[in-house]
C-alpha cells in the first residue's frame, strides 16, 4: 500500500468517528487527539476501524507512540510491510 | 382500554414531536416493543410500550408536538373486546393546511399543520405524514435527514427492501444546495435551552453539596493492561467501564445516593441504573442509562457502554434508557481536566464525577511515589444525604477501585 492510499484510509476512518474533521486542516506533526476531540471510546473505535480496514493489530502498549498523525502513519506502514514480508 | 402516554424522556426533555408510528390499529403490542419514534431537542427516540395489548386507535399523528404524559394511542387490554367505534375511520384528522393548532382527546396534542413545521420535524416542507410513515428508514438516518433538511420521500433507498440508509441521506445532502446549516443551528439552540431549563431547575430546587477524593489507580490500570493484552482488540476494556462498575458496586451500600426525589419524598431505587453523560459531537450532552449496572460483569458493561455511546451519537436511543437513570456519572476522560463537580439531574439525588486519569505525586507510608490518580467527586442532594455519608461513599468507591478482579465479576 502506498503512503497516500494509507493516509486516505486513516482519514476516512477518522471521519467515520468524527465527521467534522477536514482532511486539509489536519497537521501531521501535532498530537492528533488535541486537534480532533477524541475521547477514549472514540480512540478505541478509531483503532478498531483501522484494524478492520487494514487487518493490523494495535496492542495497547503501542498507544503511547501513536501521538501524531505522522507517527501513526509510520507505525501502520511498518506493520503492513512487516506483514507482507512474513 | 389502556391509555398509552408519551413517557418521560429524561429531565431535560419534556415534550416531543411524533416522527412516525411503528404500529397501526389492530396490531398486537408486546412489553418493550418500540411503538413510535419521537423527536426531542436532543435526539430522535424509539419509544417503547410497557403495556401489552392490541392497538385500538392512534390519537397522535406524525408531526404532532406534545408534552410528556399526552395520551398518544389507546390499547385494548389482552382479552378486552373492541368497542364499535374503534378503527382507523374513527380517528380525528386535521386536514392539511388547517391553520390553527387544535387539541385532541385528553392529551393536549398540538397538531402542527404540514408546511408550518420546521423541516427537521416532518421532512423538508410539507412531507405527507402518511408517506413518511411507510418509508423504511432507521431513526438515525431519519434524524440526520431532518438535520440536513433532506426530504426522505425524494430518496431512493439503497438498503435492504429499499430502506433509506444514513449514507443515502448524506449523499443526498451533499448534492443539494447548502441549506443544512439552519436546522443544525436550531437543534443546537434547542438542546442548549433544554439543558438550561433542566439545570436551572436543579440548581433552584436541589441544595447541592460536594465532596471529592483522589483515588490511586495503579492496580486497576495494571490489571486492565494485562487483561487487554490477552484479548482481541474488539474485547478491550477501557478504564471508563471500570470506573462505572465501581460506582455501581459502591452505591449498593449508600441507598440515599441512588434513587429519585419526587413530590417532597425520596424513593431509593433497588437497582443501579447508571446514567452516563455522553458528549455529542455537535455540542451538548445526553445521559442515557446502563440498566442494572451493579449486576453486569465488566465485559458486558463495556459492551453496553460502547453501544450506548455509538447510539447516543447516532441519535438512536430508547425511551427506557432516557428515563430510567437512578444516578448519573460524568467522566471527563483523558482529554479532560483534573476534576469535575457536576449538576444533579432531577429527580436524581447524586452525580459522580471523574476527572482525567494522570500521573501525580502520591504520599504513602512516609514515602513519595508517582502514580496514576483520578479525582472522583460527588455532588449530592442535602435533602436526602449529608457530606459525611457522601465522603464515606467516595472512600468505598476508592476501595472498590483497588479490587479489579472483584469488579470484573
């Protein structure tokens, strides 16, 4: 999957939880949950949505790394390439 | 003959607009069956019947605005014979275009003439109520259509049996000229007014007192982490569910905090129907209840919480969920502030608040360490309890939160 496809899926999943999100206004380098008002239930649903769309397991211990959109995209890309390599 | 009345839909919802009937004369109604959908300032609500019977006549019509307690339909009790005047023909009907609102029966139903109602009540400008009644559409899609000013009768449904889905509605809204802002603004204003009315009533009538307690959560969070690591993502537990469960368990020993104060008398409740304050994306909040929360294992409570949040945001709730709460919990969550002292929702007598779970310095046995801590608060009604008991309740809550295995049951 190329980065822009992945980004599209992530944004669409996010908009499924928070319909008010405008893709163009999201900053990759700022904490996602500051920019988009996501409570813990929204966050879990967002990750469940990504799990369903991408087939990637996201353990809780990795949450701390997933602060910005850039970090999340990196993380997912890595997980996807890990899977295709195995 | 049984009078079916519009049930209470919570403290801040004292009237509603009938969107559609789910039953017709001659239908048998079971306990708990959804008989109609009613729109309120906060959401479209599936209204259930708590009586069994056969529908004799429908008194209210789609588009009608009525206060809680209005007789909406009459049911024949099981075994009761139909009287001759019963039947569809016997229903009084206001002709479309009739200018003055009129009353029908004992209830004080306000018949809003089609066309006079705001678009979100009966679909864009003068949708025939009967056509709306036949349309297959979920409450969520219907509510969205109303918000966006989409006329559902003009839509081609892509769902099962031609049902109009949320997606159909949003697609249609995207294609129409930008007029959607007004109804959404109306909704926001109405919701703000409804909250203002209920909260002013609360602060006027209820002598609130407040107590708070910092509760260490290291054990609880470690247990959750360990438990979640062994579960698939879909079964993951959130700290929020554990906090709710602990409140429900602790309340068992404090009946003066769980119940209703009505007409000058307090009535403690047997079960804990836990109202959960849920923030809505467009602003405002709604507090539907998780029924019998004290008796539900943590996993089940978590599933119900997730379902409730999803449905609250989609605007698809049941009347029983909105009127049943015996106590309310407000949880600011991990994006929230340190603590919260809430306003009690009448006729309840207590509200439990949780701030953000955060690492804080914690002094214990002469030493200092850093632990995850949450500030829990209690707002309670001085007519029913005192600060001393309130403080003991919070200590009990703290104890429950140190026993995750016990809470999970």
